[in-house]
């Protein structure tokens, strides 16, 4: 179990005044050599070197240190931080021999990430740092209005965390954005694979961890302490907006609602009535509060139920809907469970399609990178065949642009989102 602790004050981080413009190198005293023919991910543009790809490591280092990486023939390939506790043995920070890792380099990465987001997304609440896709592997930072939530999943980046956060606060301040507090949500189980404890707590003076945000005109209270991940799923921002037009005047079934976001967008888009369902009582209670926050409680009914049990029950009752929304959690977090995940996705999509009225709409998605786009499309096609319906694709979308997809990193492309019209009669 993770421990809630007041880790340190934000003022303490900032009072250290680390020189984020420093060009002094972080010390490098070791080098890893790859086996001949290995390093395929790295050579394709990725940031990871796995334990079984390394022939040797020469020099002295401690886990979390930055080391040089070279091919079997001595060809220089970059600098990254090493951790012998992890199968991802080295995570790269730079590929350039003349660009060693410095505080100034890290600040430039932060500045680049912020400048990118200002161009592509509403930044009132957004993901500021998206790990490998922002070339800061293992680090996630989300902004909820004037609060930052950080998740650190790798030892090397954990050691650089304070420096990066300081650079981020300074960078935002340059645009007149004052950060009121920072909360750490480094409580994911994957940290144990890095030899790290699971922790969560304040990195600033304590504040009310129920933070109000506005997205697509919808108001939410985000629980950054106890909510899933960092408190809210920012990656679906534009997908939630995309369902509004098809929900006008519609009877909507919103499955796996979590804290109510798709159902609230449906209601805001003009749905006549929404049923939002989740298996978590805590999530349903938060969703109800969000509906009240928006004055939409009269058009949304909330139900705590297992969606896999509810959908066939609704079908037996002869129920049907103008719009069905399926936003399930990841059914697979490893390659070993892909077959079981396919069965799960196929089952809920069959059931969902059967509940859509002729000419109505289905919104469906997968948030697992192991369920790649081709496999997800194939699974939906099989579900349509078994449900005896035809699908007309309205939209295909991925995660919002503040979660950029790095083409050399398959893990960064994880969210697939479709809107279909469901047709029975032609």
C-alpha cells in the first residue's frame, strides 16, 4: 500500500533555487555496450534499452545515475539513466554526443513541452509532461487549474524530479501562471519494479485536494488525492466533446462513467435523458456531485452496477437507446492477457450494439496500448457481425494532443475512440 505523507513544501523546492539554467554536466562515469544486433527499439527512435540487450557496463555507477550508451562496435548512441532493478535497464535522455544532460537541458525539455501545449490544447487543465513523448521518461505531470499533480515511475527521473518541477513552475510563471500547490501520486505498483516505494503526498503546503476544473464547458471536482491515476482522465477531453452533437434530444446509456464525464457531456449536448453506470459507489457519488455542480441532475440517473451484467439485463427487458457510450478500463495491461481482453471488448460491444436503436450511435474505445488499433478495429468488426448490425463510422480519434503519440514509442499510442452509426435496416 502507498503511504500518504507530506513529502516537502513547494517553498522548500523553490528555496533551494537550483540553477535550472546551469550548463554543468551531470556526472557520467560509466558506459553500457549493446550486444551485436540488439537495441532495435533504441535504433528505431525509442528511449528504452532492455536488460537482455546489454553486453557489458564499464565504469562505476549507482542505480539512477546517467551513463553513456554505445553500440557493440563503440558507436555512440546517447546518454540515459540506468537501473539494474528494472528490465528497462536504461531510459534515454539525449541521443546527441554534444548534448550531455544538464539542468539547462531539462529546463529546455520542460519549456518545449509547455510551448507545444499552448499551441495544441486548452491549457487550463491539461497534461504538461507525458513521459517518453516529451523526452522525460517515467515522468507525468498534470495541471488542474493552479494545481500540479506529478507521477514519477522511474528511479532516474525520480532523482531529477525536484529540478524538473522547479523548472516547470518557473516556466509557467514566465507566462503569468502561478502554481498554488503540487501533489505527488507516485503510488502505482509499477514503481516496485524500479525498486521504489509507492508514495503519495503533498509537495507543497497542504491544500484542498478536491480541485474544481472546467472542461468543454462542464464543471468537475477532481479528487487529486484519491481519484484514479492523477485524479481525472484528461486524455478523453476532445472525445467527450465529440459526442455532444449526436446526443441532442437523445436517450443515452453511458457505461463505465467513472466520475460522469461522458454522461455530463451528453447532457450538455442536449440529451433528453442519460443513464450513467459504474461499478464503483465512490465514482457514482462523485458523478452525482458533478451533475449537481452543472445543474444537470434532473436529466441524469446514476446506477451502481456491473456493466457486463447490466447490458444483457437491459436487452432482456427490451430497452433501447439512441446513444450508447462504452468507456471501459483497460482490459489488458500485458501481452499475456490480450486474448481475454479481446473477449471482453467483443462482449461489451456486442451488447452495446444490440441496445442501440436503428440509426442510433455507439461511442466505444480502448485505453490499452496492447490492444492496438488494428486488433481493436477487428474486434469491433467481429462484434458487429455477431450483433447482426452494420456500422457507419462517424469519427475515429485518439488521445488528446497534450498526450502526444511518439511514433517510435508504441506505449504512447494507447487510446482508440470510435463513434459509429448503428444500422439494421437498409
